[in-house]
C-alpha cells in the first residue's frame, strides 16, 4: 500500500501539472495557422444547427437561409466530425481581410407556408447557428439590461426569438460579424477572434420593390441601414417577423479589430468561457475528492491493516497448537479464515459473464485513461473537431487485446471449458450494445432529417474497425491469456460449499452494502460530473482534462479502497461469495450517476419530442453501463489481489 506521504506527494505533483495545463496557452499539434494578406478572402463556413432542447442537430440549409452560388460544398473532414453531428459547409457570406462591410445583401427569400412553419418551429425550440472562421467557432454577442455587450463563447447564436408578450416569432436576418486579427511582421494577418451579433431587421428599400431575383436589387439602397455605418441595435425600428409570404432580406456587416492575442492563445477564452466558471470551482471539486480519498485511506489503514495483522497472527498461532488441542482450535477459530476452502470457489451464477464483464471493463478503463491523457497534453482539442471521438474509437479498438487477456485468464482460473464462447462474447458484448444503440438512433435520425445521422459509409467504417481490428485483437489477447499459467490460489477449494450465515445486521446485507459503496465514489466526482454533463448536452466547451485525469484516478482509488473494505467485512461475516459482490460494489456508482442524470435532465428544458428523451436516456444508460463495467472491474481485480494476499499469509490444513 502506498504510504500517505507518498500519496500526498503524488497528488500534489498531478495537481501542479493540471494547473499548468489549465492556465497555459498551448499549440495544438497538427493544426497549422493560416495567414492572410490584406484583401484576401477569409472563408466563413456554417455548421449544423443545434438545440439543447431537442438534442437533434439540423442541416443549416434545410431552413430558408441563403445558399452560395453553385450550392453548398462540404467541409467536414474526419470520421469523428460526422459521428458527432458536425456538418460543416460553405456559405454565401464573403469576408476579405481588413475590408469593412456595411449592410451587404446576401439574398431575399419569400416564405412559403411550409418554410414559415419550419422556421417558426426551429425558433420555438431555440435552435442556434454555428458559424466558423479559420476553425474558430462564432461567439454570440447579446445585450444586457443596460445595453452592455455580453459574450457567450459556446453554443453559437440564436436564429431568432419569440416576442415576450405575443409569442410572435422573429428571425435574425442581419448579423454584425466581428473578427479579431493579429498582425505578424512580414507574414500577414491571422484570425484570433470571431463573434456574431444577431439582429432582426424589417428591411425596406428606398422606392424599390425587389423580387429577390433581379441582380440590380443588390445595388439598391435600403432605408433601414447605411452604406457607410454599421447598424446598431438601437437603430432598428421593426423586427423581421416570420409569417407566410413575408419577404426576408438577409444582410450582414463585417467589423475588423486588431488584437494583442496571438494565434497560439486564441482558444484560451473559449476554453475558459472568459472565466465564466472560476478555476476555484474545479479546485473545490479536486479538494473534495482528495478529502474523500484521504479519509478512506485512513479508514483502510486504521481498520483493515490493524485487524488483518491481528487476525493473521492469531490464525498462525492457532495452527501451531498440538494435535491433541485440535478440538479447542476449532472452537476458537472464527472470522474470515473459516471460508478458506470456499473463498476461491468460482461464482455460482454466470462465471463466464463475470469474466466477460471484467474483460470489457479493462478495455474501457484503458481507453478512457488514454483519451484523457491525450486530451490533457493537448493532442485532442476543440480546434480539431471530432478528434476526441476518433481517438476514443481507435484506442478502444486497439485495447481489445486487454479485454481478451483479462477475460481468458479469469475463465481459465475458473476452469471453464467453453473458452471460444467466452472470447466471442467478450468481443461482442459491450461494443455490440454500443454499436446497436448507435445504429438504432442513426436510423431514426435519418428519417428525422437530422445532421446527426452519420453517412452510411461512416457506419460501414466503424463496423469494419470493430470486425477487422477489435475482434481479432480480443482473440489475440485471449490466446496469450490461455497460454499463460493459470492464476494460482493459495488455498484448496472444497467439494461442498459452506453454508452462509444470515447477516448480523441490516448494513451487513450484501445488497445494502453494494448501494452504500457506490455513493462514496460518486460523491468524490459529482462536482466535475456536472461540468462534463454540461459539455455533453448543452454545447459547452470542456477542456480541463487535467482536472478530469485527477478525478478519474481518484475514482479508481476510491472504488478500490471501499470495495476491499467491504469485501473484508463480508469475509469476516463468513460470506465467501465475494466475486459479484466486489464487482457491483465498485460499479454501483454508475447507478448513482444515472439517477443524477434524471434530475439533471430538467436543466435542458427539453421539448416534448420522444426522440429527445430516447437520445438522452439511451446514451446516458450506455455511458452508465460502461461506468459499471469499468469501475466494477477495478473493484473486482483489487479484491482478487486482496483476497489472494491475505489467504496466502495464513497456514491452513
């Protein structure tokens, strides 16, 4: 066991590393800066429309918005972007470096009945635009009660709004585009900031009626905005209502502003939300988690180690008594030594499934650890959309060797004979459930015309990665697991199982202990869990992976300590069925997480669409099932080491 002083030093070093990674600017590997000359075109791209109320992204051009000449061109590049619902396309908005633009017309659309209904519905569900310039997402500029500018760096900007009194829908048909640039000597200019202020303006021409087709309409002046002054919110007299046969004229201004921020630091304000959430909140989370770990460590040291030393010394002293005193020895013998002939008996219920669960859990543990570490050091970031999903898939596939090895070693120790079936189930169980869930939702999203529906080719790629990479690696791991020597147990298992006495009190009942055990790891991580949930479901950036790594390690340590403690007490109560007990004791924190997600769901103010509930609770169930496997594996393997250790130190006949 690691001494407390060394443990404290370890956590201190990790905390310092987390703080450094959190507050320092970083250069994202693999992302090269773009440099523009004065007057050079700066492309503006559009991503899928998103809504936290529906959780169903929509293609930008499914609504009556302006389309570029020749139609939009796809700009999404990698598998992760498609799987996460990103659908990046070209736009008709033209920007040129350092060239100010005043009330430039894009197009005019006369709404049909269907278009008006669709636009009204999307405004009601609070859909937001997500625009991109030089890989920077658009921040949203709104106005406070005293007309002060308020910036929001995640989630894009609203496509429209409902009037507070009449619930009349208005579309934001004019945007002020603010672009911050940094000048580099002899190189040019680089984009370091991008924000959009959406406005709703009922445009009117000066003595002209445009049909939206005649090219001369682009040159005609407007009453509602000037050709040499940027439009301000206070200049607007009437907003653009959404109704059938309404003519909507889309316009935009472009404002260029020099900035002292360098290109390598431009993501800092996005990742910190301009310090909207103080770092002290995350430090509070870490402090809370460390206190839980320190408390448990003291508990394990003071109770477990002390009792074990006393028990082992007593048992070994009794074993030295002469043969004529054997009857007295049996009378004095009590506690966990009594189950030495049953403690390594394979699980009575589903031993193969137990091995499969532990193999799958080991694969998930390794995958999550590598994904968090790669994110913490800067290889995976929001600047590379879809990189986290792609990396997770690749690492998960490659980690199949761990799943096969763990499940096969345990199944061999249980003297199982259907090793081929065990390996196949290990390769298919969790990935099959995850892939089946994904395909099920993907089909429904396809019929709902959502951009979150991955293209058929990408589904085939994921299936090929699973069948051609993950499954073979599981069999490779299983081969080495079965070839290795069987796990040696220090005691001999009897033919007939020992009867288990009734629990002495309510808290010693295995089911009660399992529920209580899950609460402690959950309490250690619930603060950070809130930010992770916000990032997953409310379109917020999450990049404090240094803190995430610490919380992840703390949860692993907490699960291991609490499970060992409870297994010890169950053995003292002469309950030798600890295999599944240790798994569910550590994994029950997943149940608390799912219950927490039910209460957290209210924050989304979700629509009444059935698909919203299916997506949220379906994927949360999948995440919590993965947590059950991962942390249950921690508890089970730690308990196996602990039980072998203590029974290997005593003398038994």
